[in-house]
C-alpha cells in the first residue's frame, strides 16, 4: 500500500519467462541481503492478517499477488 511503508521492488507476470527471471533475481537478491520473505494468505475470512514464510521462489503459490520482505530481528 503506497504511503504506508511499502516499497515495490519488482512487478511482473510470472507466466512470462522474462518477467519471471526478473522476479526470481529480485527474490534472491532480497534473501541474500538478509531479508525474510512471507506471502500473505487470506483463508477463512477471520479478518486476521496471516502469512506463510517462504525460502525459495518455487514455494510461492501461483495465485500470490505479492511477497513481503522484512529484516530479520536484531540480536540473538
């Protein structure tokens, strides 16, 4: 949601090989930079925000509209 802290890193149609290559590259770049990746899910209609963690581009469900990247927690 623009203006709410989200930044679009890459857009494209994963059904198009050229777009998919760009999306995979950006996904890897974010993970290599130390980010975690999550895919929002909207099952059940409970109104709660939920997401599943993904570690590989192939784990992203085909109907997914976005992947959220966020930094790992500091400390140990």
